[in-house]
C-alpha cells in the first residue's frame, strides 16, 4: 500500500510579520498597564480584608473611574458582570486573597 505524502508547507514565525513593536512601544504598553493597575489597587486594598473573610479566592473586577467593583467565583463571570454595567470600560481583575494575584510563585 502506498502512503499519501503531504504537500503542506510548514510556516513558522509570526502570524503578522509586518506588525512589529519597537522596544519603546513595548515599554510604553507595560508602563500604561502598570499605571492602570496602580489606579485600581487602592480600591482593592480598601475592601480586601473584609472580603477575604467571606469570599476567599473569588475574583474581583475593579472599574477605577467610578470606584465600583464586582465579585464572583469565576473570572469570566466577574468580567461578564462588570461588562454588563460598563460595556466599554477597562477593568482590572484581582483574586481575593492575601496577594491579590492568581497562581503560585
């Protein structure tokens, strides 16, 4: 029996090679992301201790312009809940624990 040979060529590399970020663009994006997190951090810190007691390891989405936050057991659930009220707003999601982040170090 003969084996079928594939004529498919393997493309390796970037999906859109014409779009390349410079180091300055990457640094600016990281700085903007960090500045946004710093605006959301005080809202999280204000309610963190009270929520740890009742909602440990749940997720909290913060909308910094209004100072409003949303909580849910699921990360996608909290995002959906927040985007229902603020459809075009930028949100930051924290995990309700001692550090505010997910995962292990």
